């Protein structure tokens, strides 16, 4: 399945997987941080303030008890006002606990708060009775009530301490929850980061392997082969992996082999072999189509050259383009040959005419010599020497006639040969 995917699809899937893991990490971390934020907000807005409030209740109880004890010792009624002030503070703080418990629907804690309020009221009323007895009846009577006052104070202290312990435990639990949430956040971040790194390494490895398989070789080696092919060097041997038929290097090897085949055919054409058969490798194979057209044009030019070589100077040569220098040169050559042949034919005709005139002149000279010989025979026999000379002249004239006749025949043969040459050309 992966082998059939495009590179951009593989890269997209790989990076999408890594991003997906980071999204999971962000979502999980956000959820845990919200829990941590909730616990921290509860710690800040509820647990710690009410824990402090619980200790303030204990302080209010102590201040109330000391104020009433001071009244018992000093008989100063101002102490009752101080005690009432601290009692009001205790009730106000305790009412905040009760309101919180009602909001949270915590019936048990609400009941315990009401019991604590009742214990405080009992403690406060017992303390005021004790102080009044100390003021009105004296120490002995007051000491009797002090024992009951101490008991109510002990009971109230236990209730307040219980409330304190409850909120201390709640603060500890919230702190532990915050620590757990932070630890979970760290674990999630570490786990997702480790998973993302591992997945990234795996994806990178798969992508690199896929890229190398598609390239078929190291990119540097592939670049060297491409640069050599670009400058026409097809001598670099290429070794492919077993079963590699689709890589870039395999395609490069096929291209080099096909180019070598074209080069071999081009060499045959350069050597004059125009019987090379070139077949298009595809419908868009412009190179083979161009080479085939070139060979066809060369065959046509060769055929025209053969006709010219056989003497046919009537061949029509047309330029195939405005820059067709070959056909232009051939046309100029044929035109020049036509001019030369016409000049040769004219010269041959002149030679034949000259030979005919020489033959006529030789015949006239022969006839004159014969007439001179006849006249000389009639003159005088004494002129033997003159006759001998005349005979010699006659012989010379006869030789001259033969030479003239032979020259005329040779001239006629030469004219005939030139005419045949012109006809052949």
C-alpha cells in the first residue's frame, strides 16, 4: 500500500501522525492542567481561606474565654463587651462555614458546624454565668462554675480542632491532587514527546528509505550520472539493485541505453548507411521521428545525387527551408554542371567543324600535286631530277592527304564522343 503512494502523500501521513500525537499531548495536558487549575483554585479560594478561618475560630474561642476570665478576676464589666465582640466574630466565621457546607450540600459537615455553634453557645453562656458569679458571689462560688466552664471549653475546642483537621486534610488532599496532576502532565508530555520522537525517527527512516528506493542510488551518485549524461558522456556504468525497475536510476539507465542505441544508429548514418531502421518508441518520440525524417531527407538527396552522377542534370532540387544550405549548394552545383556541359558541347562542335575544313584542304592539296606531276611528265625527260622532286612532292602530298583524312576522321570520332558524353550527362 505504501509503495503505491506518492511521496507527498507519505510525507503528509508521516507529519500528520506526528502532529496527531502532539495534539493528543496538548489535549491530555490541557485536561490535566484544568484539573490542576481547579484544585489550585479550590485551594486558593476555599481550602486555605477556610483553613485560616478555622484557626481564627480557635483564636476567637481563646479570646472569648480570656475576656470572661478577666471579668472573673478583675470584676471589670468591660470584659463582657470584649467577650461579646469575640463571640460575634466566632459566629460570623462559623456562619461562613455553614454557608459553604450548604452550597456544597455537605449535610454531615453542616451538622457538625451546627453542633460546634451549639457548643460555643453553651461555652459562652457558661462563661458569662461564671463571670457574674465571680463578680456577685465571690471566688468560692465562681470556682464551682469554673469547672463546668472548662468542660464546655474543652468540648468546643475539640469541635474546632476537628474542623481544623478536616480542612487541613482537605488542603493536603488538594495539594496531593495538584502534585498528581502535575506529575501526570509531566508523564503525558514525556510519553507523547518520546512517542513523537520515536514515530518521527521511524517516519524519517521510512521516508529516507522510500526516497532512496525511488531514486535507486545516493542522490550524489545520481547527480554525477545526470551531469555526465548532460555533457554527452554515456560511459558511466550503472548497477541497479535486484528487482529495481522503477527507480530514477533505473530510468536513467534505460535512457542511457536508448541514447547509446540512437548514437549507434547516428554513427551508421554518418558512415553513409541510410538503410538504418528507426522505430518510434512512443507516440511522442520526437527524437526518433526527427532522425527518421533526417534519414528520409538524406535518402532523397542521395537519390538526386545518383541521378546527377548518371548525367541527369534536369533534376529539380527544392530548398526545404530558408536555411537549407545543402539543397541550395546542390542546386548551384547542378546549375554549374549544366553550364560546363554546354560549353564542352559547343567546343566539340567547333572541333568537328575544324576537322572537316582540314580534310577539304588536304584533298585540294593532293589534287594540285597530281596535276603538277602530270604536267612535269610532259615537260622533258631531261628533267629527271625535277621529276624526282615532283614525285617526292607527290609522295609527301599523298602522306599529307592521308594524315588530313585521318585527322578529319579523328575529329569526327571526337565530336561523336563529346556528343555521346553530353547525351550521357
